[in-house]
C-alpha cells in the first residue's frame, strides 16, 4: 500500500465526482467509477453510520426485509468509505402511509426509489436494535422535508 498522499487523493477523486448531499456525520458523493452508486464518506464524526448501514444491509440481504433498504455494495476496511446503490427522488404519491416499525426518521430526503420501490437510503440510524426485524407496520405520523 502506498503512503503517498497524492496517490490517495487521486484515487479518491477517481472514484468520487461531486458532493450531492451532506449529513450530520457524512458527505455523499456521486461516483465516476460507479455511476449507479453513491459514495458515503464519514470523515471525523465517530458516529459509525457507514458501519451500521453495512451491518444492517448484511443482516437483511436476501430476506423479505431487504426490499426496504438501498443495497450496500462495498465498505472500506475502516468503515470510513461506503458504496451504496443510488436512488432517485420519489414523487409525492410514492410515500406510503405505513412503514416498517424498524425504520425511523421519516425525512423525505432519507428515502428514494430503487427498482420501482421506495427504500431507505439513509439508515445509519434505525430502530433494529430496539424493535428488531418485524413485519409490523406503523403509521407514519408525517413525512417531512
């Protein structure tokens, strides 16, 4: 592995294109190398949301619950960089009245369309550890912007 910071910087900008969103702990980039994906970078926040998303995806992948999550593709060894499938913005009618009890934070920008279904693409915080995976649905009090 190279210790050359120029190599690291060039590699980063080879993979990442432009900032498409900022959150409390991460910056999300479009990707030149993987145009169907986004790259989530968690630099200094120590909230471990990338790791939580990766572990959540690995838990639900291949189950009936996977339909509610944008798939994760790769994670760096430290968890600082996560590559996730990209979603597109839903229309107002695509937000359902009921959502699984294990999802939280019904901010519209946390959800998107993936393969014609609404999925959560920001699940670095969720209620899986509290509620567990369940088919129980809860009424969304209000989708907010």
